C-alpha cells in the first residue's frame, strides 16, 4: 500500500500579515435557525487589518468595506488590493468560509478578472504559508474539532464579540445599522490578529513576535480617535503584558544589533590589515 507523501508547510511571513474577516447575509433565512450553506451567503461588509514590521517598529492599517448592490465588482477589486501577494493572510475559519464566499462572489461578478491577491488566498491549502486559518491551526491541523473564535479568545484573555455577534448581522444590516456591523467586523480582525501573535510566537519560540507587535498595536489604536471602538483591546491582559515587557526587549535587541555591527567592523578591519602588502 502506497503511503501518502509527507506534506511540509511553506513558512508563514510573520513580518507582513493581513488579518481579515467578512460579514454576510442570506436572502431567505432558514426557518429552523440553522446556518445556511455557504454559497447562499452574500458579503455585505469586510475588514482588512494589515501589520508590517519595519526598522522603526510595526505599522498597521485597517480598512472596512461595504458591498453595495450593483457595486460588487468594485468591492472584489478592493478586496484583491488589500490582499497583497507578499503577505500571509490570517483568518479564523477563512479557508472553510470567508475565502470560499469571496472566491465565488468574484467568479460571479468579475469572471476571468486578474485578482491575484484574492485568488492566492482562496487556493491556499492547509500547509501553505500563504494563509493561516487559525481555527485549523489551534485545533492542531485537525487533531481536534475546531471551536468558535470566542472560545480561543476567552482562553487567551482577548476580548471578543464586544457588542454583537454574527447571528445578529442580518438584522442589524437590514435595519440600517451599518456602522455597528462595520465596527464589529473590524473588532473581529483585531481578535484574529492578537490570536495570531500568540500562535506564531509559540510556534517560533520567539517572544519578540508576541510582545513587540502587540505593544505597537496598542499605541496605534490609542493614537487614532477613529479607532475608539477598538480601545477594549488596549486594556486586555495580553496587551498590557506586552506593553510592560516590550521596552526591555527593544533595548536588548538594540544592544545585540550594536554588538553585531561592532564585530562586523572589527572583522573588516582585521581583514583589511591582513590583506596589506608589506612590500
């Protein structure tokens, strides 16, 4: 009997990620309250939280999109733009839902269009570093049944579902409370990103991937009055710990960098000295 080939995962890019989430509605809600099959879902809102490492620290940008009737093509073009091909996409159950819904919608409204960023995320497999589905990752890649993101967040001390939950999106959207839906989807992106920092720091055994970006995220949220709805994340336990320990880590990293440059200068000076022709 032939054994299945071993699948080695392509490495994630921890220094450039985009955490994203969508909110959807269906035309006819099932009378029994069950979750409709994913092809029936139509996106109404989406959010993309980009996090990039730079020598000056982590930088963040968040976008919230609305998918209006008749403007679907523009929506999917914007989604594609916000999923750059050099970033790792981060979702919670995105491989099984968000990516499927987005890909099907793009096929419908932009058939044959070149949407490389969205296509790249949609075709990413379980062991592909292009995309990290945290529902799968936290379950041990199928070792146990995935749980709701709120369960993971509760265990890690991350606030989740602050003002509403996914079951209420349809009612809120149809009643015109769009701002509330947009704030909710943006909050889910922050939850996803904070859960990602826990996961990748543990996987890499590198506390810098936990403390430093979360501390910078908190400072970014505090600096922008338009992000007041994200302030509960600044006060949560893991972010407070990150802000407490980040300065020492930065000082240690700066010292290591200085020592590295000093050793490099010494090596270059020694090489130049030995290469001098005495004759």
